[in-house]
């Protein structure tokens, strides 16, 4: 998401012009016609797999999904192959839409239309969606040499019209950061906390405290959180030479206290498989 303040913009570029993308997709369409090459997958296939993983966890396959700036349609082709039924892609370059249609595997359940997110609300852009995807379009708009601030605001207002109440917007960007505002880190080693504070870039919106997940529920460990992260702590507790089974259970009970209702627990482990983690931490919503 746009994590910059005020009217700050990235440096204008040809990538922010329609002329550039018309030429690019005319070439990609020709390459596909002559060689069967669908062209570039923006941000790589790993980014598409991450989007797919989120959708699988959070989205019914009948949900209405719109991709802004669909390009060659690669992402929606992938979603269609995974069984998603209500897919629409829109792009302001006709050659991109033609390529998306031609490159779609036979039987692909996706519609592709020509339309401009900054233009009239017509066709698919007059609809309302459970999910709106953007993999580079907001970036391109931000790079426009012609009044990018106004265009970014126009994009946001169009997005608000497109999303259903409680809809979700999934964006991939290489130009803008996502700034989280309510961050707390805890460690039972005071030197680690001191290091975290000293190493934090100026203005970092994060608090760091000394505390033990297996100790008293005080300080930040008396709070309740939407997200709890663990990148190695549960592993370390599991390796304790002193009654690790009891400590693991104590960790789980502390975690249950820390998480808000419908909160999420994201854990990285090198000692436990995803299946083992999900079984142990059930019924928590665990991402391993």
C-alpha cells in the first residue's frame, strides 16, 4: 500500500505512459503469435503464488475477482486453473487484452476487457468485486509524468467504488513500502532489546521491551494483538534441556492469551513441520 506521506511521488518515467505499454504489448502480442511466448510475468511467479496462497486461505472460489492492469493475463490464467470461477481482467492497452485472451488455456473461466481505471466507470469498471488485484498498475500510475498525485487519488477513488463492503484489495508494488504503525517486539535478553532499539532506523514506529513469554503477563505481554509473529522462539523453547514439553504447552497458553479473537499466529520453524505446528496450535489460525 502507499506508505508515503502527502504529495510525495516516485520519479516520473516512460513506464508511466500509455505509449510505452502500447509498444510493449504490441511486441509481446507479436512474439506470442509467432513463437507462443506469453511474455513477462511481472514481479515473478513467486509473487503470484503468494497471492494464490492468500486467496486459498481467505477467499471462496466463487468470489468475484477483478485484476487491474491484467497485461498478458498470466495471474488470472493461474487462478482459473486453480478453480476460481468469477474472474475479470481489465487493461487500457487493447493489445494486452488480446494477448490475455489468446494466451488463455482452453476453457479458462476469465473475462478480459479494455478499460481504464482512471476513465469512465463502464463495462467491468462499473461492477463491484469481493477482491481487487493490482500487480504493477498503481506503480505505473505513480510514474506518470503528468500530474501523478491527482492520478493516484483518482485511482483510490475508483478502487473505493469497485470494492464491495468488506472487499479486499491485494497489491504488489516495487515503488511503495507498506508501513505498519503498531509494532511491538519482546525478548528475554536485555542486550537483544538494546540492540533492536539502537539498530532501528530513525523514526521507526516500533516498541521493544524485555519480557519472557514463559514469565509473568506484564508489560507488552499483558496486551492483546491482531498478529503474533515467531521466527525461532518456539524452536528455542522446544530445544530446552529442562522439561521442553511443559514449556511448549506454557508457550501455547500464553499465545492464546496474547491473541485477539480471530487473531493470526505466523510462525517460522526449522524443527517442526507445518502439519505438526497446525496440530499442536489448533484451533489457532496458524500460518507456518
